[in-house]
C-alpha cells in the first residue's frame, strides 16, 4: 500500500509554514491517481495556505508497480539510505537522483522497455541534436514510443527544447538481445548517462546507430 506522513514546511516566498503531505511510497495498483500525479509531477507541488504561492517540493519517494514488478526510488540526498534490496521476488529496482530521471525511469519501465538500452542510445541522440544547433549541455529524456519511433524531450537550463523522434529500433534490439543480457533483479541500481558512458567505453557501438 501507499504510505505518507505530514510535515510542516516554510514557504519560500512569505516564510510562513503550512502542512505538506509527503508520500514516502506510491503503490500503482492501490492508488492509481497518485501514480498519475507522480508522472505529471503534481504530487510534489505545494501551495502556501497563507500567500497562495505555489512551488515544487521534492522528497524521497518510492514508486512501486506491483503488476509490472518494478520499483523506482528517487532521492537526491546520498546520506539517506536506499530501500533494502529484495530477495527472490524478481523485481527490477532502480535508484534515481533527479526528479527528471525519476519520472523518465517510470515511463520507460511501465512501457515494458529496457532502460539500459534507452540510456545507451541517448548520447547519440544528443550528439545529433548538437550537430543541428542544440547546446552541448542539452539534457534528454525519453517519453514514449510513437509510431515505432523513440520520442525524446530535450531540455536546456530547465527549459524544454521540444520533442524529437528517432528510428532506433535496430539499435534497441541489438542492445537487448546481444549487448546487455538479462537485467539484474532484486538489487537497486543506477542506470543513467554515466552508466551508459561506461558501457560505451567497454565496447564502441556507434556503427549500429
């Protein structure tokens, strides 16, 4: 089941405090509406009861999809312990350090995709966007499969640069069937851009893109 507690937090505008419900975990089967609010990020919005100021307040949160057997934990404080690994339950477990990665990881896994393959294709998409004029520090996040193409949204300095679709099915299939093997389960792992770079350093694969 989902679990929550209430905290008394200060407003960044007026400084006065108000109640804020913190959801420590969200179970998608028991609370579908909460799961939707995680993905549109409205679960992490707070409105000051005194001045009406609205702001994003992120906190550690565990997203639990029982049907698809995966969990994604968001926490940007490395001093906070990661939830315990599971034993023998066959869950895919992921740890994310930014809100953007948290939402992206959920979208990938709930569509039944391998997040490792998505992470490995992103550097090539960013490289192509840079060649077309995008800033070199462009951030990229997967959104969905659209008519057989992988749809990404790009960001620079917090602003969306729009959506772009790429036909990378051949590369994705190669990653899943030949490069990566079966994913490790029941252990929390970080699969991000740094992880993808390590895989790229082990074996170049640009000829497949």
